[in-house]
C-alpha cells in the first residue's frame, strides 16, 4: 500500500479524478462545493513537487475536467460531422489535450514561483496565476472560456460577486479560498482559518448589495417560439416552407405579445432567397402592433453572416432587404462557423465542411437590436460566453440581453444546460433580464439576478410567453468591467516579481 501511495503515477491519476469531479459543480449537476474542493485538492497534490512534475499533475487535472466537462462537443463531431468514429475520437482527444495546457501552465507557474510558500502568497498569488491562465484560454485561438469555475456559483453563495467584477471575480474568490485552505491543511495552522472563512463570508455578504431596481412600468410581453426542428432536416430544400409555416403559425397565435422571438437561423434559407416572406411577416407584425426578432443568414458581396434582424414595429421603418438593420455575429465558433487553416483542413474530412462553416465576422461594436421600443444587446449562441464583448456593446438605452441559439448540434448532452448556466451569469453580471430563444432548448427567460422566471422543456415544439421587467441603474461590472481585477492581478505579479528579483540580488551580493 505504501508503494502505491508513493508511486509516480499516483498523484497524476488522482489529479485526473479530481479534475473530472469538477464537472459536477456545473449544470446540470450544480453541486457548487466541488468547484472549491477540486482546486483545493489539486493544490495539495502540487505540494513539494518539481516544476516538471507539477506541470504533469496540472495537465492530468485538465484532462479530467475537459474530458468530462465538454464531452458534449463530441456529439456534434460524431453525429453531424461525418467523421469515422476513430477520427472523431482523435479530434476530441486533441481538443481536450489542448485545453488542458492551461491547467498545466498554472501548475508549472505555481510550482516555479513557489506560490505556496506562505499563507499570504497562497491567498493572493495563486488566484492571480489561475486568472491569467483563464484569460489566456479565453483569448488564444479566438478563445474558449468555458467551464470557468465562477459559473458553478450561479446558485451558490458567491454568486453576487458577479455584478461587481464578473465571473472572474467569483473564480478569484474560489481559488483564494481553496489555496488558503490547502495551505492550512498542509501546515496544520488552523488558527489562520479566519482567512478562507473571511473570503467566503465577504463573497456571501455581497448579496446584500443592490445595484439595479426593476421598473415594472416598462414591462413587456415576450413570446419565444421553440420550433424543435431536427438538425439533420433543417437545411433540406423540401423542409424550408414547412419550417417557415411552423414559425408563422405559432406567431399568429401570439400577436398579442409585444415582441415575438425566433431562434438562431430560424429561417432555413438566406434572407435574399425569401424577401417576400420577410415582407409578409413585417406587415402582419405592424398590423398587430408587434415585432418579430429572428435569426437569419445573410450574404453581401460574397460575404456571409449569421445575423439577427427585427420585423414589425421598430425605428428603422418597413422591411427593405437593401437597408434592413441587422446584427451580424462577431465572435464565430471555430470549425462550426469558420475553419482555421481551412486550406489544409477542409480536404481532410467532411467535418470541416459542415453546413454554414464559412461565415465572415460582423463588427465588434454594433447598434442594439430595437423592437417595439425595447433595446437589446445581442449575443448569438457562442458569443454569450464573452462578457467583455457584451459589455462593450451595452448602451445607456439597453433594456435586455438577447441571445439566440441552436443547440440541436449537441443532442441530449449536458452542453445546452451549461450554455444556459452561462447565460444566467450574464444576467447577474449586467443586472438585466436575459431572453434566450433556441431551436430545441434551453429556451428560457431570466430576471436581472439570473433566476429563471419561465422556461420550456427541451425537445418540444412550443411557445414560451411571459412578461419581462427591465431594470434601472448599472452594476459595477457594466461601468468598469473586469479592468480593476486585471490591474490588481498585474500589480500582484509585478510586486511578487520585484520581490523575487530583490531576494536574488541580495543572495548574489552576499
């Protein structure tokens, strides 16, 4: 037994198991304590290890997390990608292996900088290093900031740090609590337990702060149409008009709503192919003093965009294809909407030629979508995970966050539920209701605190209709974003580096 406990693979295997358990902290499991326990155990496993060994342990932790946490990606590759099973598994392995490099980097830096040498350093430097690795993962290769630990707290005690500093501030508190607790456990200095307890208490007490107030006088009725169109049938020519008629039938039954919303790419054609249909919807919406927001694919001068547009009552006038106001998706999904290195990758497999995988980017800053007097900042599907992009597009007139999606690519996996969890965090950060319309779920509406006020079951054709109340005021995150947190992290790193240089110079001169 003793030889087993000291075997060189024991810690890496334990780290992989611990990393896999982290998935339990996210939707649909939502066991938030695992988000604290997992990094705590990882940090304990890194104790007294060389930088090389620490890197391997951190890598194994990442393998466990991402192999389980983003397993839903394989559904789209395997079911819709047209790849042989072995090829899809290889591609998934490469993706998980790449994402695990960031936990490797954290573990290596933590060991190299001796970030566990005392309680203060463990409480401040370790969270800073973790955030740096999260930010790198959210930026490199267009970014994939999924499974950030802060998302686990949307129903947890640290949730209300989000309006102050976003999901990253929650992550910082989680790692601060975990790292300081690991130090106490390792060195048995229980009299310092006040530090992690204080961090936890401060995070919990933020729920007492009030940043925005609901304004019932501006409440509006929304009707979200969930078409539940099968992904494999969606783009077949003989299913185009049945799909359009399906959406129109549900819309006619809900003309009493102020705003009716169809999901991402609800219209299974390029907008230029159905101008008469668009004009008809526009006229009917105006006749009923309503507005329809829909996802639609557009093209212009050989460029293709994943877009959102408003029909009916809006400040831009009657529908005209040439002058129609549209939101055009900026942050595209790698391989799903564009293929990096496509000259070499597209010939390799059908997966790299998925339908609609050659889109162009819209501008980073775009006007809000306006429908029946409501101003909405838009995040199309994948974009909802980029809170800074949303923040940069919020205006003084923004009433709601609107996100349209089509998670049919991911079947009955945990992916759509994690996606909804992320959307809920955006509501809490921005202090605004989130309107989320999808093809087959999760279609839902949250209040300004991220609480779901209405939701449809997945995989049913239905309409979600409810009143939504906007808010007055701004959260600190809307005003400042996470710039203060980034400056604080930069200061920590600078001070620590200066301290290390000073120590080395003293030793050199001794």
